[in-house]
C-alpha cells in the first residue's frame, strides 16, 4: 500500500532517518553559533536559498492541492460538514491557547520585579507610534527578506502614514478583505493565501458540476499536485543542510551582537512563560483533542510530524513549512489526501494558536513591566482581540508583531513599549510557529473523520496509475470506486461493445 494511503490502524512510522538528521542539524547549528558566532552568521546564504525554495512551492501547491481535494470529493456540497468542523476547530483551539496564555502569565507574573526601570525607559524612549511601526517593518524585512516598501503595501497597518491607533475595526475590516482580491497574480506574488484558497474552492466546485467536459482539466490539476508533492520529497533531501545554515546564521548573528544573553537575562521569565504556555498547548491540550477524536497515540503523531515541526522551528514560517507539513501528514501520519489538501492550506493561513497565546502573554507582560493595571474586563478584551488578531496574522516570520500593535491598543497600552519584547521575538517566533504547524496537523486529522465514507480510499492517482492499470487488466473488470475518483484515466471499455470480438471475456491489456 502506498505510504500516503489512509489505513484503519496506526500509520506506519517514517522509514528514513531524515527527522533525526534535521534534529542533529539544529543542535549542531546552535552549538556552532554559540562557539563561532561570526562564522555562523556568514552561513545565511545557504539558509536563504533553502527558505526561498520552500516559499517557491507554497502558492502553486496551495492552489493545486485545494482544487485536487475538492475534485476528489466529487461534489462540493460534501465539503459542508468538514468545512464547518474545520472552522469550529480553529476557533476552539485558538481560544484555548489564549486561555492557557492568560493563566500562565497571571500565575508566573513574568513582568513583576524582573525588568529594571532603566530597561523599561531605554526601550521606550523616543519610540512613538511611527517609530514602533518602523522598528516592526525593519524586523519583518530582516527576517523575511521582503523590502520595507513591499511590507507596507501588503500590511497597510505598518505603513508610515497608518493610523496611530489600530483598533478592532481594523481587524474585522482586514479579515473581510483578506478573503477577496482584484488580482489573483498579485495575491500569488505577495503570498496572500486566503483569496487563492477561496478562488480554488469556488473554481474546483464549479468543475465538479461540469462532468466529462472538463476531464482534461481535472486530470491536469491532479498531475500538477502529485508532481509538486514529489518535488517536495526531492527538496527535503537537502533539508538538513539548509536548516543548519538557517539556524546557525540567525543564532550566530544574535550571539555576535553580544546582547543576546543579556536580553535573555532581562526577559528570561517572559521567555519561559511563553515557551511554557506553548508547551502545555502542544503537549497536553492538542494531543488530548487528537486522542478524543481519533483514539490514536498523539505522541506517535508528533513523531510522525517531526520533519514538519523541525522545519517550522527553523524557518519561523507556517506558510513556508506548508509543503513539508502536507507531505508528513499524508506519508507519515496517515491523514487522507482530501483532508490535508483542504485543511492544511487553510490552517496555515488562519489557524494561529501559538501566535494568539504569545500575544496574550506579551500584552500582559508589558502591562506588568510598566505597572499598568489590567482588570478582568481588560484581560477578556485582550483574549478576544488576540484571538481575532491571530486569525488575521500572515504566515510569515514575526507577523505576530504586526497584530501585537492592535492588541496593545485594545486596552490602552502605549505602543512604544513593544520595544521590551522586540529583541527576543525572533526566538519566540520559532516556538509559536512550531505550535501553529502542529495545530494545523491535528486539525487535519480531526476533520479527516468528518469526510463522507466512500468505497475508494485516497490513493495517489499518478503514483499508482501503472499498478491500477495492471490490476484492472488482470481482473478483467473494475468495481465502482476501486480507483481514486480523481484519476481521469478511463477504464478499458467492455469487450461486449466491440462487434469485432466474438468472445466477451477476451480482453486486451
């Protein structure tokens, strides 16, 4: 049975040692960065090449996989229940993450007595709202490789002329606009996935109503999707080297500046609170949800998703990790194609559990550090705002900083104090991205149970086309559903319809 096929029991573990090699490369990169920081910081070229190759795959893979998933259903109306469950899962887990973050920050109180008044003053001096936006733009440009001008165009709330006080109306306005675009190619260039996903769902849904007239288009979409997934497999062969360069360069640059360890000492309790809250969500709440709905071992599922989780930590981008996440979910974790192809692209865009938790903790930490009182109503406001803001966060490095401006303003916290967390945000971004990716994977496994049961199991159409043809020839007949519904290669016509053949059972391979 092909590795991406769903099985009723536990999925088989990965047969390669790639996960181990990726883990060793991360450990080696951190060691090299701490011992030889200047040398490590020069390895950025290899990391940027690997990250660019991953990002190159995102847009075509999202479009082809979403369309392929809808076409695999055969009828877009079958998407109703799985789609509703997916949205409910996203909202539930995001709210749960925010609650965990609020509980952790109120219990540990990382901002009380841990940050000196001199540090608070130095971080905020001279940083009005325009300066804060400038600092965030510079941080995003440094991490993502995108110019500040392009960032201002893609994220209007960071533009130099943006309003000084972004509010809830900004969130709702952006959420609606994120669903639509006046130019698909522009959205593809700027990696705005939501309008591409909306278009793919509508277009593929329309194709399911046109019957045999669009067989060539459906076959082409399926072929493109499987070709891209095979390219991801090829790309993962160099993942350990690319990840080593990515991690070594980023940690090396931080160590070479001479301020990394000092910053950790100042914000150590804050870092520990965020990481601890993320750990509770990743290793307790999400595994519990996975076990309740699948009755499978959640920690074995974490192992199966190891390559994707380590890649997420290295790239700090859920969108860039998406190709690896889809491959791991199908090939290693036994999640069906129809679920991964629909749930994971959507989840990489709007399911940001780690980001929501981080924003809740960061806002209250800043309030504690500057002595700003927050009552229960203010903390509930933070919870709601962080939930909505996380949904609107783009899947790019450090995008949580963008929505953090909205969360701070929601309760009247001065925006300039975001400087307290800027220095360690790049590190925490890696942890919260890992949680985001794992939340997406759990969502795909949960939603997989809600798809209608059909006679055919998800079998890679092109990878098994030859085997399927051989089986058809040897059996003489094809039972309905024995071949993946997405495979547009028609079975051989019955011999009885050919008047030149005297024997009905005499068929040709």
